[in-house]
């Protein structure tokens, strides 16, 4: 899964949706900059990652990207992805987690629902590259008698 992780993560910087055929689609969603009033912390804008289990149809994006970057044929790239997807389903069926580095983690809950926990370490919004959250103490504004 290691190679595919890298390619999914890389594609999410460029595309709003990356489909892992037979598994589901990773979709990015823009979130505006935020301010937390309680801690006076400012957070830059970002793209959150969501997962849609219904997006399983092969749109060719990931397979073409894998074939090009590994210098292999499309059918060979398709087979590698299919093998990795089958391994992921087997791990999940055994009750294990499936981790997509920088993207998120999958695990079945006690009711048999597939849960996706996005990784909080990556911001896929390239316009926010280099921006970090920061804390700014509140300004105490005092009105002058002349105002």
C-alpha cells in the first residue's frame, strides 16, 4: 500500500477527487481560515479529506498516474492497485486498520460500519503552503476621553 499511498496523497494536491477503484474515493473539501475565540488561535484555510465509499468506478486517474510514475503498462498498474485493494479489504475483515499515510485511516466499528479518520497532518490546499496556525493575544482597546 506504500506506493499507492504516496500517489493518492500527491494527486489530492492537484485534484479534488482521487478514486481507488474497488475501494472508494477520497474527496477534498475547502475550509476557510478560522479563528478560535477561546484560545485566540488563527488557523489557515485548508482542504479537508473526506471518503466516499460509493465512488469505486475506475476513472483512470490513479492508474494512469501510477503507470506513468513507475514506468509500467496500464494493465500492470491496474493489477498492482487491484492487489493492494484486495489486501486492504482482507486487513479490514480481520479487524485491522488500513492506513493511508498523510490521508487517513480506515477501520470497521463495532457495528460493522467502515469508518474513515482523516489525517490531520496534511493540508492539501497548495495556496496555503507554508501557513501555520498561530496565537495572537487579544488587543485591549481603550477609548480616549477625546473620542
